[in-house]
C-alpha cells in the first residue's frame, strides 16, 4: 500500500510540474506526459513499473478519447464537407500506408507490419495542429479548413484500423476470411447499436435526468461508455470502437453538452496516464545506439507526408501556397498514432528495435511540429513567393466591411461585453466594426447580420484594414493585458489622438493601461459592460440623459439585453454552466428545411422555451418575429435559449420532429 501511494504521489507531482512547464512553453501537455514516461520508466530511472495493470488502466484513456470524438461526430456536418474529408483525407492516409508497406517489404518486414507502421505514422496531431492554427488565426483560412478536414478523416480512420490490426496479428492461413469476418462483425454491431441504440438512448437519458441527480447522471454516462466498450470487446472488436459508438449515440441527444463536461476530467487524467505508458516503452539507450535510423525515419516521415499532402492538395486544385501550408501543418505524427502503435506492440506486429526507432521518430516529429507550423508562412513565401498574397486574403474581408465606414467605432473582441456594446451602438445608429479572433463566434454572429469580421486586433495591418485612420474611437472589450497593451502601442504609433476605452478584470493594471494611452479603463463583466457602453456612447456625443435612461431601462428589464451570447471556442475558460446559461444561435432556413413555409408557432420551437429574437430576411435585420409570422427559405432565425433546447429547436427547424 505504501509503495502504491508513493507511486501515485510521484505521478501526480510529475504531471503537475510537467503540465505547467509545457503550458508555459505553449506545447501540448501530451508531450510532457511522454517525457515523464521516458524519464521515469523502466529504461531510465525505473521509478514506474511496466505492469499489465498499469497498461490496462491506461487503455481507458483511449476509451474516453474515442468517446469524446464520437460526441463531436455529426453525420450532417460530415456530409457537408465529405469531398474534402473522404477525398483529401482518404487519399492521404491510404497513400502513406501503401508507401510504407512498399518500403518495409523491401527491407524484409512482413506487409502486415508495414500496414501497422503506416497506419500509425499516417496520423497527424489534432491537438498540436488545432492549437497552432488557433494561435495563428488560421482556422478559417483555406489551408486551415483542409487541415481540419484531413484530421477528421484520420480520427475516423482509427476505428477500422483498430479493428483490422488484431486480425492481421493472427496471421492465419485464412487471413482474408478473418478480415471479412471482422468487418462483418463491425458492420453488424454498428447497425445494431445505431438503429436500436438511437431509439433507446434519448428516453433512457431523459429518465435518468428526471431524477435530477448529478451523481446518477455521471454513473449512467460511465455505464453507457464502458458497457458498450465491453460489448464490442467481447464481440472480438475493440474497446475504443464501443466507446466511439457510445459517443455517437449520445451526440444525437440534447444531453451531449452535459455529458461532454462530465466526462472531460476522466478523459484527461486517464489519457495522460496512457501517454506516460507510451513514454515508458521508449528505451533511450536503444535510441542512442540507433540514432541514424531514428533520424532517417524522422526525416523520411516529415518529407514523405509533406510531399503526399502537397501533391494531393495540388490535385484538388489548390494554389501552391495553400498546398504548401497544408502539407507543412500535417507533416508530424499524432496522438492516435501512439494508440495504433501500442496496439501493434501488444500484438507483436512490431517489437524490439523497429518499435523503438518508430516511436522515437514519432515523438521527435511532434516536438518539431510547433516550430514548423509557426514558421510555415516564411517557408511558404520562400518556396512559393508571393509574400503578401496570403496576408492580403486575410485582410480582404475586413477592408470590404470597413470600406464604407467613416467616423466609426472599432470594437476589439466580440464576446458578451462586445455584443452588449454593439446592441446599444445599433440602437443609436452609430456605425462600428467589430474584430474577433474566434472563428466559431464570428461565423455565428456574421450569419445573424452582425457587423463583425475575423481578425487579430493586435496586428497593425488588421487595424489599418478596419479603418483605424478614419475611426472616432476604439473599445477593447476583452480583459487580456498583453493584447491590450500591444493594441494601445499600435494606436499610439498610428493614431495617438484616438480615444481608446479598455476593459480589465480589476484595478491592478489601471495605471499601466492609462500610461499606455487608454482614455478610460473600465473594470469587469455585467456592470462593467454597462459602464463600457456608457463611456462609448458619451464619447460619441450621445446626450448624458439618454445614456442614463438606456442604462436604467436595461436594469429594469433584469439585464435582459445581457443574457445570451454567441458561443465560441474561447469561452470554455469562463466556467459557466452549459445547461443554465442562455446562448444565441443562428439557423439558416434552406429549401430542404422542414420549417420552410410554416409559421414560427407551427415549427413548435416556442414550446421548447426557445425565443426567436431576430429574423433576418434578404439582408434586412430586425423583422418582428411574431408567432404567426411565416418562415421563408433563406431566412436566418436568431434563437435564444439553453444549449439543449437550442439543439432540439434547430433539429425541428431543419429536419422536423
């Protein structure tokens, strides 16, 4: 007992220190866990025992990771981008596997080993790529969209590879028969769970949720996840497949948001343990002895994946600079590669020195990846020329939006505070342009007709494109000192006479911000956003009496204007309850939508407690959304409600009951 407790304390201490360091270095914590396993494993300090029990527990990290991917899986969304996902992504994975089989066969390894290695190396890191794209504000760029589509296919490709690998390991004379049998089992289980499970999942979760017990709800989530994983494992498939199917089934219900939050702590802790066990496999002495092989595999991995992705990108009609950025972003190995490699090792498809060389090359490629992606623009400009081509595309939308604006207000950040300010500005017919770096929020708000564009306000060219030289004022609505100071520095350099109002959490940085050029500094959230709006209106010449009247009306309505906002990926750190906090959602009514031609009342969304705030029709905003109003094709309905109700309402509008 004493040794077990010491081991747990040691792991926790190492995890805390390494996670903190890697976050400070802006690297994924996953690499830190790999480093912990390498240093503390049996091939180095030998503080962590490589026991079957430890590995079995770590497998649950993969189970919950696959469950999370299942939660994000959406057939309608996948269908919308199916060409890029299955065409581009499928060609990349298949091409790399075939090339790997060809190379390994020529060095005397079985083709089954080549398939296992190729499948592992074909994966790229979703965690690293998505993080770096977000930091570079490139998620909505052409190369960003293509990277995400390829990563999505790779995530999906893990499922058949996890089914295929154990069959290959058996190596019997009837291999093809066994493969067909495994495929048949997978299809049978998939059809059974999807058709039967979908009919049972929503009423079952509704019954559990009706007891209003968070403990019962959590136990039910664990039961469904581990239960389906156990069933698929007993059917001769894999634990991960069952977890993926469980996530898919729950994603079709209104409980997916709550489930995602509840399962995250289990997933992150156990997944960290999984990467520690992967690191324990790496023998540094073996790697040092075969350094030439590791270096060769590393270089071959990066160059081959880059060449494959670039060639496929060009075949899909991409310009050379888009194809190059996409290829550089996907040149590394990924998390699921470790999952497949660990399975191949356990099944003795790849062991000993080849295992050590491949594992080391994968780890090194992921450590190099942030450097490659960070410098991808410079590399692309050197290889493809056209230094300003990519940047001009990013600034084009901002320049078009601000072209007709004069004496306007620039709103930096379009979170809750920025949206509250924008509503008051619109009520006074004051022109503004909002800049936000969250693509999910920008897409949702722009669909509702808001004057918001995607852009990083801390960049000189973005501010100039937003009409900084013509603006009457600026408001920085996010409370981030470093970014605010950078924006103030640029404003002081370009337009020192421009008044800037800054939001901050508290008064700690008030003096520093004022010294940097802020005309006013307003602290925090609800009352803070009201004061921010009042400063902006007064600055733009609105009479004081009218400003005070508006603020009084807002308070009398119990802050009705302050409830609901367009949800973005960067709102996760707000720690708000997903089930209690109202959100806004824009829904486009297409020709195939079930609600087209019906009235708002007939669509049954009002019965869900969802409010229709605004209807935008043919670029006209502000139509009065009465219950008897007919919904037309092309309308954009801005809905407000809790996430679960919004999900059901969107389904009613687009698909019917």
